């Protein structure tokens, strides 16, 4: 399903004219897509959205910003020896602990630098709050809405590391006419767009004649999602495959 196909089908199901004169519908389309994307990516675990992002650690610095592309960090591997990643590089998985535990066991950042063994995700970078007499100090644009990873011990060399985690792909749009969801999960995507669209029409149009339409589309999405969750589990190798075909009875 492409962007144009999705818009055409939504207009048909929501009884919107095929021309572009309904500016309210055009204005609300991006919100429909964000709603559908957000729910599906949060409620289902897609193997296609998990990536490995290489980063280079800084010797003597126990913290580094989590790249914006990584939405949920699952694992960090530090590669040895220090230097560019090659076929002979050895991966050392780090243990994740809480920031409180990391600071308790390693309170001094410069104490015995070495190969990092553990890490903690501290949280989002926020404006520096000063005493009540001054407003917050703005954070540089390059650090807005990022998370900070804290290492223990701090690296003694400029190691490379691999960050394994989930990303949030760009939503469907005229400039992004196909997405993973629109290509591989179009029926679920459309159901959620209809949930949002039916709510958008709650005070006028067809929704006024059918106040339960959004609930019906929600029920249809819930039904389809059951099979979708099982399929994604098979992709991760943690669910059984489909039942085998029936075996014909042997002839005597």
C-alpha cells in the first residue's frame, strides 16, 4: 500500500470527496498516520525496526549521548582491540544496571579506566535549572531530547561499540510514500487510521449516524493484531509455526 492508495481508501471508507477540497481531512491525515504508527510500534515487536548502530567511545569520558535513531536501547557491545571494526574484532556485551547502582559501585569517574563492563541509561537531557532567580539555561540543539549512556569503568581507549536497539521509522507521507507498516501490515494500519478518523468525524458526517464505528474498527484491529503478534513472534524465533497439513489416511 502506497501513500496515494492509503489516502484514496481512507477517503472512500470515511465518505470524503476524492477531490482535495476538504482541507480539514488533509490537515488531519498526518495525525492519523502518527496515531497508527505509534500504536503498532508500541504494541508489536517488529524485527525490521531493530538495528545495530556503531558509535565510538571517547577515552576518559564515561558518558556519551544515545543517538537519536535508537529509541529503545537493548544491548551494548564494546569491540576489542580499540580501533576500527574488523572481522577479527571481539565483542564484549555489557551488563545493564540502574544509574543508582552504577554510581554506588563506581562513584569516581576517573578511578581505574579500562574496558567498560557495565552501563546505565541516565535519561533525557533537560534544561539546566538554576536557582529561582533565573530561567532554565537552554540545551544545545545537538543534545535536545537525547538520552545519556553512562559506562563503568570509563574507557581507557577510544573503543568502538555497537548499540543494538529499536528505531521509529519515518511515518507515511508524500515524501515517504511507502513504509514498513504500509507494505507489510496494510490492513492493521488502515484499521487504526479508521479508529482515529472515525473519532475525528464524531460530531458530523457518517459518524453521527454510527457512533459505534470507531469501536468496531478497534475490535477489528484487535482481532487482526492477534495473528500479527504471533507472526512477529515467529520472526523472532520464539513461537511455533503454523500447524502441519493434515495427513491423508493410509489405504488398507
